[in-house]
C-alpha cells in the first residue's frame, strides 16, 4: 500500500495565523481555521477544524446555528419543498397499521404497532386470531409525550404476559431507562432502573420463569467516569419490589469494554442465553444459564459462532463459520455446554446463512434458517435433527422477517418486496401451509406501473456486484432519467428487498429510477462478503458502489449530471469516500449521520465499538488503510465537488455530529463548483432510531427537495 504523504505541519500552522477562511462555497458562512497536527506512526496529519469537535463551545453552537439558518433558508425557499412534505404525508397518512417485533407471552402476542396518525409506535397485545381491531394498547408513548420525542428502545413481556419491561429514551438519544408496566391496565409499577440502554451497545431483559424478577443489561453509573457510561455493559439481576441499587452483577466480569449483550429466554423460561458481541465487527461469545443456575461459557470470540438459539427442551443450536464461511448449523444436547461435542446437522451449502442476529429460530419441532443470495432472503424449514422440510413460501426478490415461533409450533413471519408492502403470514407446522393473517399492511402507495430488475456491475477487482433497479415501465434508457443510487456496505447488514414506499414513489413519479446497490461490507453473500469490505479491505466497498454508478451511466439508465447518491451512518462514510474519490460521478449527494474523519472516530464514546469493523489507528496496517480513504483527509482544494446535503442530530450517540460539522467545513472551503455544501443539524433527533413521524417526514422532504432542485427535476406532488 502506498504510504500516505503528510501535509507539512509548518505550512498549516502558518495558515492558521491568517484568521477566518473565505469559503469557496460562496453562500456558506466563513469558518475559522485553527490548525492542529497529530503524529501517527511517524506521519504528521493536519486537522484544520478540530475546534468544531466541541459541541459545548459557544463558537461551535453559533457556527452550527449559522449553517442551519443558511440550509433552512435554501430548503424552505424551494417552491416544491412544502408540497413534497404534504405529498409524503398524504401518501403515508392513510396507511393501515404496520405491526412488527412480535413476542408471544401468556395468552397474548405482543407487537409494536405503527400508525400514520401517531408520532411513535404503540405497544399492543393481540389475541390468538391476530385481529388488529380487537387488540389492547399496553403502552402509548404518544400519551407520555405528545411531541413524539419519547421512544421505546425495546420491550420484553413477562412469560405470563401480565407485565412488560420497556426501555424509554428521549429525542432519539437511545439512552434508556427501564420501566415496568401492567399489561392489563397500562399503569407503571415498581421503580425505574436507569442506565439499561445506550446507543450501539443496546440493552435487553430476560424474565425469570416465575415472573418475579429479571436479568437485565446495565451500564456503569456514578461509580465510573462519565467517559465510561456507554461502555462495560454487564448483566444484573433484579427482583421486583426491591431497590435497584441492591441488584447484583451476575455476568460480565472481564467482558471487553465494547461488549454488547443480548439476553434471551422468551421460549425457554428455565434457561437464559446471553450473546456477547465484541463490538460491531461480528465476533460473538455465548453463555447459558441452566435450570440449576450458574453461567456456562459455550463459545468464545475465536470460535466463529455467529448466532445461537435455545430450543424448548434446552438444546442449543449454533451457526458456525469455522471452516464454513457461508455458515453451517450445529447442535448441542440439553445440558451439554462443551462446544467440542456439537454435531453438524446442517452443512454449509451454496446459499449463505445471514451473517447477523436473526438467522436462526427454533420452534417446537422445527428449525428455521434464514438464507441470503445477493440480497433477497429465503427461509429453510428443517427438523430439529437438521433434515430438510422445505422453505417458507415467498415471491421472488423479496425478504422474510419478523420470524416468530409460537408456543403451539406454528410460526409468524412477514414477507415484503420493493413493490409489495409487508404482509404477515402464519405457517402451520402440522399442514406445511401458510395463510394470510389480518395484519397485512394496506397502503395508498402502489407500484403497479413499476418494474424491478436485478443486475450486476463489475467492480475494480473483477467482483460481480448485484444491484436492484426500480423504475416505471417504459422509462427510456437514454441517459436522461434522474437516478437515485442508495448504498450502505458495512457490518454484514443486508439491503434486502423492502417496500420502496413514499420516497421511491415520488422519485418514480418524476420520471426517475431508484437503485439499491448490494455492495461488499454487507452480508448479501455471507460473512466473506462482509469481510471483503471491512478493516483493511474497506476500499472494496467504495469501488463496488462506484462501479454500480458507472454501470448505470454506461447502460444509459442515467448520466453523471442526472445521478444522485444517498446513504446514512456507515452509508454516510460511503458517500464521503465516493464523493472525494470520484467527485465527478454524481451531481448531488445526501449523506446522513455519517463518519468522515476516520482517524478520530475511535475517540468518540461510540467509536470504540467500530474498531472491530473499521480498524484502529493504533495498528499501523489499519491506520494506513483508514488514512488512505478517510474522506475528511482527501478533500482537495479547488475540486469541483457535487452539491451535498449533510443531515445529523444533536443527540446522536452512534456517530458524533462533529463528523458532519468538520466535513461540511472542509468541503465548503475546498469546492470549486457553484454547487452548495449544506449542513442541517436537528436538536430533536439522533441517529434516526426513535425519531417521531414528523421528524422523519421533515428529513425526507428536505432530502428530496434538495435532490430535485439540484438535478433540475420537477416533482409530481398532486
């Protein structure tokens, strides 16, 4: 790898004496340069906007307010912006309810219910017939907070269904406090427990078999420095009616600082399974507590066991990648916690088992294994001995989710595609047939005029990269169609087919083409696909996405000045890397809650979780890779950059908003084009998780209005 060339620190220090810079983006407020330099492995790296990292600095607050004022003036001045938001609201405002995250307990099936008339989803209890007209509302965050700024991070009912533990957080912060509610009355009971949920590390609960207490995740409190509050997650036990300060730690001593713990015993009240993630890179260790108490470590980070699930009898099923990068399924007999005794019951085959949580579900006498092949997902049905029993029914180019084993042996699951909204099916183990439930999503958004095409682009190293193209039938391939290309490429996350919704509908109505790229770093072909886009191989992600963009232009689907790019979070890093490496690829870019200074990210409270995915500057080879693509460090003065809209939120605990501030300032100072570099920071939003409906509508309208304006497209908003 070519050694990065350091910018002379002396020159940059002298530049700092010049005072406030004049922004090359003529409409942007001038931003002061205050140069500092860091030394990594003998390489001096300059940072002209380090001062923008301190969100509490009055100067940073004033700068952010100026950027917001400029961006709001631009967006609100677009004639179509208000109409776009109204159209988005109208398209989604008449949708029926959408139910997700099903958990059976007692005589009920609990779920989160999303309604367009409400800012936040409600927690409801459905009867055995799953009739939404008969459901009972257990908790409505909209009544707790009419502004829509109080969100449920997660919930877990007791085994008898009479109580439910819920983590609640504010303003998209994902900093959660645990509450216990009576499901029959909706009234809160017992005292709250703070520090159970933080961004990235998350949180969870597992109830005792007698429903009188629970194991739960907890982060350090006042006994640790503020900098540690979102780290060192551990497991405590709480008995209802006692003070939380008396709770004892039962698991977690010696866990890594970036441990992320998922507790589960929903189907096995006498056993508890704890999955411990070593940050976000994909390494997992598993612990089981049996009926006699005491925790047993079954797997270690080095064992390459991606997921585990307990069967009703206490048998443990595991997805292993040891010598099987596409995944194989192992089984341990009840009470046996020695991984060496596990038997292979499903060998590796052509389609990969999805490389993240949710690939394995165990019912009464069935095993359900989720597979992926380039993006679309399928589910194998197997006996608990591994024998093949078929697959769950699903149309081509679709995704299956919300897989929920029911106590009697049946299964709930959702099916959706780019042009088909979600429906909930019930699979009967006795008959082998699936039937519709009353929970299908009804939507005013129709795609009867659209076609879906799966195609491949060839990346820089020859890898074939799948992508999905959605457009109205008859859209000409003459290079004139405005095209929106979306990507992510990280953490093994799969961009599987999901209902395209209102954003895509407006885009298609304007004659546009919507494209989803299934690039490396994701899990579309299993763990190997993920690894080929992580750590020192992250550049493959950017090459793949660029290849898809160039392929769309070569096919005359679109042209450079009609192409727009969009991504968020890790996808925001993708946007930053592509626009700095290929500034002429697209006309406009929307980048939300992204990472751009790859050398500073691990200093953030959440950044340490990402070192297992991105790498660390402490390692020379990983530093070289990070510095080679870090977007902030590859902005070149005098370059004609595309128009860019950066979106972020003050309460984002997953990606520090300073990342967007610094990248905005650097691009504004460098660009030689007449295209704006805009930043919009919301005080009532975080990473996007937990945002209310109004916030989501605002952000979607802003991004679409920006792109339509920059591409010279007139939206259809009637």
